[in-house]
C-alpha cells in the first residue's frame, strides 16, 4: 500500500508518501514549520496558523508527491489529520484531503493525530502490540497502553500543563525565545543543577498522573527573589527545571513499566517515547535509564518523526487499512478527540 499523508493540526504544514506495511518505506516527507510567523507572539496564533496552512499546503503536497516519484495511480489512499488540534488548521488539511481524495478517486482516511504519534514506532522499528507509549509534546503529556490499532488506554496524564507547554512557559518567564524547549535545554547545559531545588509535583501520590504547573510557579518565585536575574542564574534555573521534569518522567516510567508487566506478563516490556519533548537529551537519558533499570526495551523514533510530521499520519492510514475498507468522507474535523474515548482512534473514525 502507498498512502499520501497530510498534517496541519498545529504549526507544521506537512505531507508525506509512505509505503507499507510489510516493506516499510518513507518515500517522501515534506514539512514546513511556521515558527517564524509565531515567534514574535511567543506562541502559536491559531488564525495565523490556519492562514499559513492555506498558503502553502498545495505546494507541500505537490512537493511530497514529486519527491516520492509516485504518480496518482500509485497512491492507494489519502490520509489526513482529522483532529485533535487547532480547528482552523485541521479544517484546512482535512478538507484539502477530502478534495484530493474525491478528485483522484481514492479512499479517505481521517487520522487521529495522537494515533499518528502512537503508531510511529511501528514504522521505524520492529514493534508488536502491546507497548507503553509516553507522549510528551506541546499539547499532551500522557502514558498510554497501546494494545492494538484503535485500542488505547490512557493510564495517566498531566493534570495541568503539558511538558512542552511547561518548557515554553518557563522559557518565556526567563526571557528566552519561543519555542522554549531547545533554549531551556541549551541554557541548562551551562547550569548548576544543585543550586535550585525545585519540587517534583505529585510524585508523593500513587498512579501515573503528573503535574507541571506548580514547578513553573516555584521557578517563578525563585527567579523573582533574585531579580534582576543574570545569565548564570537563568542557566541554573533551567538546569533545576529540566532535572525535576526528568525525575518525574523517569519515576512514572518505572511505575508504568511495572503495571505493564502485571497486565501483560507474556509480553516483552517496551516503552516508546513520542512528541517534541522527546528531543530533550536529558529526558531521553532519564528514560533510557529507567527502562534499563527494569530490563525493558526503550524505543525512540528519530527526532524528525517524534515531532509533528505527515509520515506518521500516512503510516496510521496504512495501519487502519489493514483492518478493512475505510471511507471517512463524512467524518467532521474535530478540535478535541481523546485517544481513549469510546469512538477513539481511526477505528471509530466513521462513527
Ligand atoms: P501536540 O502534538 O500535542 O498537538 P505540538 O505539535 O505543539 O503538540 P510537538 O511539535 O510534538 O508538539 O512538540 C513541540 C514542543 O516540544 C514544544 O513545546 C517545544 O518546546 C518542545 N520541545 C522541542 N524541543 C525540546 C527540547 N529539546 N527540550 C524540551 N522540549 C522541547
Ligand atoms: Mg509543533
Ligand atoms: Fe503532535
């Protein structure tokens, strides 16, 4: 199967052509980031994002088709993100996909963006169900038990800010540019982690929920006391923040792996990480360590497939097509679409 994928749920306009499921190959993977358009506002502006998607999507799709060396005859289906995300962008991408599918007479697959993230590791690695997924991005921080295509159980989630969001807010309050994650990481490398002891919210409680808003507030309080903060203090605060987040994730990952073992004693315990925050080297190291400690396998897809991209959407489409014929022409775009809701994931997409 060869599928054209389209992704427009946030601030990346992306299209890709992927072949699978047996011989898995990314034939093209085009992406245009809108970061430059949003930087001056310190975050993604939904209306600007939607307009930018409209401006470039047709060119991005043409480029992805061109790079893949495929003609329309080679394409078996069109898959596009149908939610969740910024609704203006989702509408642009999903309606464009509907138009292409109609014009080229191909089936349309409406993909849950989170399912795209969840299944990416099966494109890049040899990975069977079930596995644990830690999704850490700008909008989500959750542990999911991935039992099969369309079969997800959310085990725990942040009760307030997503981790990427916490990185971005921390950066903002320290005067670092948007998006904050990479800047906080760069500063942290020059900092002393012992100078500021920041809280590990919720870790005294059982379960897999997490909280990051308090951490950011604690950091703000510390910074306020020292105003005006010099570069070394910023670096030390970044180091303390990053370490606190890593500790929380590593501890929760250990708990999640124990739960996995209890529920699936016959399966190899695997933890997969996805989402933009997975770019963070200290967090990766902490997760690698937590997995190794319990003898579990740690899988991290290459960075450009952890952040938003269309290859993961095309791949989710291929996975869906294994389960039978699909036609999502009447599916509406959705701003919210939790993966563990009753009609979650692509299995329930037509409902
Ligand atoms: P979602 O997928 O939940 O809709 P999103 O599209 O904003 O959200 P991604 O594009 O996957 O998420 O990731 C972006 C987030 O990742 C931003 O919040 C950014 O700060 C964070 N991030 C990127 N690089 C790093 C890094 N090196 N360290 C920490 N965070 C990072
Ligand atoms: Mg993004
Ligand atoms: Fe995403």
